[in-house]
C-alpha cells in the first residue's frame, strides 16, 4: 500500500502526493471499484472520483503546491513530526490501556 504524505488531524486537510494519486487511479482502472479502492487506501470516495475525472480529462494528479515547494529538509522535518505525533498517540493509548488493566486487576484482587 502506498504511503500517505500527510495526515493532519482533520480529515478535510489531508494531502497526497502525485504518485499516490496516480496509483489510486490505476487501481480503479485495473477493474476494482472506486469505493473499494477508497476504503482500502483510506481516502474519501469524493477525492478518488476527482482524481479519476482529472485523469480522464488529461490533467494528471499533481502534488499540491505546498508539497512541490518544499525542500528535502522540510519534507524530512514534516515526516519526522508525523512520526512523532503517531508515536505519541500510540503511547497515550498504551497508557490508558495500562491504567484500565491495572484498575481492573486491583479491583479483582481486593474483591477476593
């Protein structure tokens, strides 16, 4: 599966690179349904239909201007920030799970 370029908190602000869009269009053209491809890739059906329409009209998907203007250092910095955010979310989930398991374990031990 192709990697998404950016995953902001709002689903309305996601941006994908040109290769990701081209690959998504190619999957639909290979015979898969647009809905299935959108679901598998985690993109909206609306976005995928727009990419398909652009490709049909000869306007192949391009990178957003903000991504095209980035230097390699800026891209790496953005990628590291995304990874950092992801790891923080994973850590928070594990903390909450540990707290729930610990509370349940202590309650069961005191009831014995």
